[in-house]
C-alpha cells in the first residue's frame, strides 16, 4: 500500500529539501545526517527522479524496522505478541513518517529497532520471555541477582 502511495502523492516541502541533499552527496550536512541523502541519491540514480524513487528507501527502512520489531518480539515474547507489535507499529500515526516520507525518522527508526534487537539478543540470549517478568514486577531482591535480572537493572538505570 505504501509503495503504491509513494508515487501518487507529491513530495512535501521537507521531503524535497532532503531530496536536494541527495543531489549533492557529501560526508556530512549542516543540519541533517547523510544517510538520507545517500539513500535518496542511490534510489533516484536507479529509478529516476520521481516521487517513488525518493520515497523508496524510507519505505524499505520502515519495513526493516517492522521486521526487527517482529524479531525482537520473538526473542522476548512469542510470535503472536510479535505480530501484534508489528501491527501496532504499522497503524501507529507517529510511525508513518518513519516508513513513507524522506525524513530523518526512517533511518532513526531502523537504527533504534536494530539496537533494541541487538540488546534483546544480548540480554535474553534468544530465550523467549527470560527475565522479562522482573522488569514488569519491579526490581529484584538484593543479593539474589541472576544474570537476566542484572540486565534488567541495566535497562532500568539507562
């Protein structure tokens, strides 16, 4: 659905501003990170100068973020809970700029979901629900810290 809408809706002024960065690739820009410009430049080089090409990278980043949300959910919870989390992500109005418009939200969403997935793998080791109940219940009792509980304390302190 987003792929179909990407080419049909004209660019917003902010999207055109970000697209302009892609016409002049550089290692950095005054007010935005370079990943937006790089992905826009690659997509428009492959697919031409049109709205679809400009929005292709953010759509792929949003799909990647949704995939990482699903994977994170399967590490911590279950596949059913992961599906519900992805469904919530897809219908959440605040998530739309991250997955359709050429805005800094797309790379940020992808980066943050990748980081959270990495933390889930590191802290829970791929074991569903391991240690999660401690963060819901509250802090564990002193002197009885298990490895999973220590990780939850690190997450609470951050």
